[in-house]
């Protein structure tokens, strides 16, 4: 039997959006710019904590948020990457529309 390692610290600054949009940047490719997708931080709706990121576009658009800065990665290290998301009540997923990546 091997002991499980203690949970590691989160390497993403402001991962819970508790300090607003600080530490995050938005990527909007040229083909989505005219669709005006948005990223805001809203109180409520979070899995934990008080705040959550809100990504919105009135029409399907390709865009993303990413943490600013970099994370040092060394050979043979393992990282767990996790995200939790939810859709607004009443959201309908239509076949053939893009989703969360």
C-alpha cells in the first residue's frame, strides 16, 4: 500500500474568481469578434465560494478564458486539470452546436 499525497495547491491564481476577473484573460478569435462574446464574474451560481465566471454569447461563438501567466511543468510531473460548469436554467443544447472544451 502506498500513502496518497496530500492535495496540492491550486496553481491557477484566482481560480475561484473571488477577486473578480483578476488573473484571467479572454481569447476571442477574429471570426467570433463581431458576435461580441463576453466574460464577467457574477456573484452566485458557483460550485464553491461566492463567485463564478459567466461566459455569454447571444449566438454560438468560439471564445475562451485562460489564466494569465504560466505554470512551471517539469518532466514526469502529473497535473490534474478540472473544471466545473453549468448552463442557465432552460438552456437547450441543439444538435450540431459547439460546446464547452
